[in-house]
């Protein structure tokens, strides 16, 4: 993971040898990192939060 200035802030090992096909932040506070690999979905709580997508920022949501 990188901070806003581009410096390496940390890394998380892959949960299995297969390639990761998607990585996204989610959960009510965007502090759960989800990763898909082959036929599995992995989730890990992290300290930094992700940014909501445009759809999540729509008024009334």
C-alpha cells in the first residue's frame, strides 16, 4: 500500500499462490480490503480506509 505521496506504507502477503483477480475496499467504513482469487474471496480489516465510488457518494444513499 502507498501513502498519498507515493511512499510505500506497507504490504500484505497474498493469501494463496493463484493470481489475485480483483482488490477493493468495502464495508461500512471502507476499512475492509476484499480480494478475489480463483474461486475464493478473502477479506482483511486494515487501518487505512478506501474511498467510496461515485455511486456510494450519491445523495440519499
